């Protein structure tokens, strides 16, 4: 059908080729978003269409959070247990400019 309109279609599942270790290292979203950026650099428009399914309600944790935003969010967590959970999953990267918190691998 695409060819009849002078277009090309290529099916891609962003999870193809993403190793299980990347998932354990909390890098799946980073890899998938990087692939989207790579597709967009081709300059061909439209270059990306997303059809989502099977993950309704699931939202991955961000891999990187700027330090200022992280501290503001952390300050808004009233209960100690969730605050400790957040502290346990993120670590400060003092070498980043601006500083940021990184999600730790599982």
C-alpha cells in the first residue's frame, strides 16, 4: 500500500536487539529514545510512527533527572519510606553539567 503512494514502510520494534542486560541496567528507554533520534536525523519526513500496546498504565522511571529537579521532587515526598526508596534508586553524578541524578542498575 505504501509503495502505491510513493512511500516506504519498515516495521521496527524498538525492543528488537535490546538485550536483557540493558533492561536490568535500566537502559531500555534510553536505547529506544536514542533509536528514535537516529531515525529523525535521516531528515526524511515523516520518519517515525508509534503504535503502542500491551503496556497500558506502565511508566518507566526516568534514567536521568537534573539535580535541582530531583531535590525539589524529593523534598515533596512527605513519608520517609518512599523518600528512602527514591534515594536508593538514584545516585548523584557530580561530573555532569548540570549535575544530575542517574537511575542505578538493578
